[in-house]
């Protein structure tokens, strides 16, 4: 296995430790989101500088040993405190915010390419939870002991093929335990019926990835179904069973989250934001945003800025 900083191109790369992977910047209507190359990456230490939101097609794991992490995750604020583990699909733009983003702390990160996670054969309901665009946060004690030492060993093991295999098995066990604990403690929301075969979940993943990549464009649930070469009615049923929400709601959630982020972090007008987030009209933007957030876009911005 070669060890190097990933170049700014598409596709998963080899293991890398240390600084954040190199990135391309993709500008959207005056706002920049850093798109990092998918790569197996591990780090332990104080939180890195994140001056801009970034995204990458990996499953990210954060373990906070000391201090806390405050994220702007899409359009929502999320905190991970000492003694907690967060697992999330990092395709949603996210960055550290607040004073603690510049403070010292002891935090462990690992990025695992989504393609690698898909090869693990996770239970359908667990993979569906990963694709929900929200962090799964559980107590560290629910996923293992002496996790800090384990992350520290990964920083050295990922430069060796045999040891890297062991590290990935440990990472898989950590993710499985976190998702299992969440499923067992999340109530009915975590007890959805399985979606079916592995092929079915691969189709669900294709639809989720297509939605996250293209929600700014004028796409519909039928377009998303076609991306997976599925009949729209079948695709919508399959997606709802796996992820717990409809394709239309998932698409709207992506657009609302992007609008929330732009309202918080830019001076763009609501008309500009409606277009940048993928809403077909100003009235559609106001309707969906108000129903999702309980207030109009203008009121939301005034409350949070």
C-alpha cells in the first residue's frame, strides 16, 4: 500500500495520516464548499482548522476524548462532547464552528471511503441510517475500550498492508457497534423493516449519492430513480423502506439543509438562496423551508445571525 496525500481527483485513495486530505474547491453561487478526495485517513489530536465547510464521500468517525466538537452540519448545529463517538456520511457539507474549533483538545478522526463501508455487508437498516445525512452519536463505552490507544495504533498500522487490514477490521467493528447501539436505543425510528437484498441496498445507495450530488439541479424523484435504472414506483418504495423517508422528502431535506447553511454563512438574498439550493421557485422555497424549520427563511436568518 502506498501512503501519500491524495491528489485532487475523484475516487477513493490509499491510507493517509496527518493533515486533512487535499481538496478541490467547488463554488456554488458565491459560496465555497471544499470537496475533499475520498480517502482512508486517520488522525488524533486537537481539532484541525476548518475555515470553510467541506464534504467528502466517506463515512467519518469522530471520538472526543477531551473537549468538544461543535459542527455546522448542513444547516443544523451538532455537538459531540467528551466520551462520545459520532458516525456520519460526510457528503453533507460540515465544518467546526465556535470558539472550541480553535482550542486544544484530544479528538480522534477516521475517514473510511463509502465504497469500503459498502463492502462490509452492513445490515440494511444500519446502512440506511448511515445514509440519513445526520450524525449517529453514541457513548464511547458502547463501542469499545481504550479507543484512544486504538486510534493511535491506526496512525502507525495504516502504512503496512497486513496491519492496515487489522485496523480496518477494528474500524468496521467500531462502526457496527455504534450503529447497533443506536438502533437498539433509538426507539421505533431505529426499527425499520429491512429493505431486502444486497442489490436493493446498492440501489438505495446509488439514489442517495445521486441526490446529494445533484439536489441543486432541477431533479425530481423520478430522475433519482432513473439514475439507479429503476421503475420510479419501485424505487420510491425501496428507498422509503431502507431509509425511513420518501425520495421526495430526502431531496427536500438536502435542499432545506443547504438553504439553512447559506442563510447562516452568507449574505446571499433569499431569492439567490432559493436558486442555489435547488428550489424551483421562491414560493416553493418558502413553503418547504417554513414547514421544515418552523419559521420563514428571513426569520431563521435573523434568529441565528
